[in-house]
C-alpha cells in the first residue's frame, strides 16, 4: 500500500525528496508491476483491453452498447438493456432468446427465433412448437386444447411400447360416434361406430380388402361388402366356392368337419345347388337344387315320414324295429 504520509505531487528543480517519500514511490512502482489492478474510482480506457487470464468482477459489469462480441467481431450476447437477452444474435435464428420475464408462468421462452412469445409459451425452433399454457402442452401449436396436443404431425412410439390406460379409456375420432372403448371394469371391448365396420386381413399391398364387412344395420358379410341378411357368406361378384364350416371333436378325440357350400369354383355345374359336405369323407351328404329337389348320400333314418301329393320311385322298406335290426337284402 502507498505510505499514508506519501502525497504524490510535482517537484520543482532543487526540491528535496525525503527518503520516506522515495521508498513509498518505489514500493508503489513495484506493486503496479507485479499486482493486478486495484484502484478506487473509475478509469476510462480508449482502445481495446486485452486480458490474458480470467476476469473476476465484484459488482456489476455495464456496457454502453448492446452486444458482447467475439474476437472475430460476431455477437455472442445481445440485449436491449430492458426486456430481452439473446445468445448468438448474428444468426438468423439465435440459439437462445430470453424475453423478460423468463418465468414460463408469466413470460415467453423462445429457442430458435427472435420473436416474443405469448405468456406461458415455450417455443422451440422456427417451425416446431413445444408450448405450455394453462397446464396443457402443445407440440406444433401454442393453443393446446388438452394435456398433450399434437398439431400437424403424428405420434410415433418405438417398438414394443404401449399406450396405457390406468383403467377403462377410449380412442376417439372427432366425436363420440367413432370410438374404440376399453370397458375393462365390465370386461368388454367395444367398437362404437356410426357407420360400417370393416376388417381387412391379407392387406399385403396396404389397401382395404374388406374380407369381413359389418354394416351399420347389423348385417354381417363374409366375402361380400353388401350383405342382405344378418349373416351372408359369399359374393355376387366373385366366382368361387363359398363355405360355412362346422367342426368338432368328440370325447374319444375323433375330429369331424362339415361345410355348407354353394358354387364350385371354375364351373357352373353346381352353382345353383346348396350342399352339406362331409370334408373327411370328401363327399356331399345332402344336396338341394334350385327346384327344391333333395338328394341324400347314404342311409336316411326317420322316425316319421309324411308327404302331400308325393310319389316314390323304387322300393320303400317299412320297418318298425330298431335301425340296427333292419333286414339286409
């Protein structure tokens, strides 16, 4: 420190210099050569100031301009000294723009553009929004209508992820007329649709196949999109053999499969017939043609037989005993 009795002042030729003053002056010169600047009061510097080590400031740092700049002259930080602070302001869209106040509940935070954002909004990049307002979060919009609102984009999940409902819940489109409802408390899954419900298995090209078509009137078509009955199997437009199968396995493990058929594929010989077919035997057991004629293959056993105006060709065996005791030949 400077000698408390040392008072720097100009000397005239011939003035005496006391040893104490000389020693104090030498000590001050030595201190200024070795120590960092430590002055009271203010200095005005003209030109650039180069600091080779860290700059530690106790108190405020004030600048008369709006920017702190890098060595190449680009702005690093810019402020209007009142409402906002921008980082990397020389780019078209600064890295970070903070507008006073920064708190999300009462001011805007923009990352990617300069504009002031509405209250409670966080905007990320030029064209994509991540906005919070009133407890709602918007992606692609600053007007979030729900806890999570995605606008102008899709929701994508990685493989083996899920959409989880704590209990019950629904997936809905537009209104309550188009919903998939998970009624877990009732152990029910409901498809609630104003119009038709279409099932398209085998859609290898990504297009509708409509293999099963449930119309809004309750008619179900398998192989047809215009069923006229509560259950219609087949098609008026597509050639083929249409089958309705019934299968079963007995207690002994024997398996049997029956089909109710119409059509025969490539030809029209059987197109007007309804057939009940034993698939294991590969044989039609009952055939009904368009004239109402019925043909049976095998033995017909009946407890009663009656007919009005009917006639029989051939021999009729009348037997009142057990079917297993019918005489042969």
